[in-house]
């Protein structure tokens, strides 16, 4: 992602020459390519001063099997699939 931001910034600077990056009506596309990371981070810090960086999410490889087992054993108050009369 950082490489894409750097490439966009380089393209915006290259196109910032007079008349480069402008539409026929004279509007510049440069504001849409601006990096707002620092603005967003400063506003976030001002609004949530005690916010910490999140720890990486950890997953266990057993979650799928456990979910399947829980689904088979779940009691939802109706006949299990393939059991009973579903025509009602």
C-alpha cells in the first residue's frame, strides 16, 4: 500500500506542472491524490487520546471444525434437516 501511495504522490508531483493534470474546464485532479494520513491520524488522536494500536488478530485453525460441530449439535426447536415433516 505504501508503494501505491508513493507512486500516486510522484505522479501528482509530476503532473503538478502548469496545465498538467487539469481537465478542459481548468480543474486540477491533485486534491484527490493528496495523502491525508497525517490529517486523519491527528484528528483520531485528538478525538481518542487514549486509543492504542490494536494487537494483531490471532486465529486458530480449529474454528471451522468447531463451528461445524456446534451447528450439528444446535437445538433450534425444529426438526433437524431430513427429519420430520417440512410440508407444513
